């Protein structure tokens, strides 16, 4: 990808995008919650072509049309998110510090499998720390939620 294209995509992400780390309740997960990382670009559905172009350049994710005349291009997963954020980081302005925090979170994930309970909770606290960069009013699942869940189950 050309440097100019990376700069354009970073500007698009700064303005009409979102970088998120979330704790998502999941049945069957040892700790009850998944740490999910994602990048989302938003655009009116009538301008969805730009999201198609972004997807062709970033080679990851999917596009969906919402019921409110908006479309979203979403990339999920630590590996894909890290790869894209590393490419865009030099050009980001508004989301530069969030990107650094996300990359730190992703880098802290154990490469050899499932983290211990204490490491997992440390990662959850890093997820909480990234939330201060976003404007979510609906965020209800935090490290405290995970800790309450874990207090009620036996240690794996």
C-alpha cells in the first residue's frame, strides 16, 4: 500500500472510525469473557464504495449495512487489528495514544496460549484503560464484572 493511502486511511479512521477493546460475555470461555479488539469505519450507506475500497486495501474484515442508512466496515481480532494499526500509527493524530494502548494490550497477550487468571485480569484492566479514549455511554462490562464472575467459579 502506498504511503499516501496509509495517510488517507489513518485520517479516515481518525474522523469516521473507532478503535475498540471490549470485554464480551462468552459461554464456554474459561474466564467467562472474551477480550475482543476491533477497528470500525462508518459511512452513510450511499457512500459504501469507500468502505469497499478500504477493505480492498486492508485485506481484512467485513462490511455490513445497518438499519439506519449507515454501513460499517469492521476488522476484528488481535492479529489483524495489530497489523493495521502498526501500518497507520505514523499518520494518526486523534487516535494515536489509543492506538499505542491497543498495541500494548495486544503485545501483552501470551503467545503460547491462554493466560493465567492474574494475567487475564491485568489484560482486562488494560481494556478498561483504553475505554477512556472512546465515547461509549453503554459500556457496562469492566474488569470488575469479570472479577465478580470469576469469584463465583473455581480457578482453572
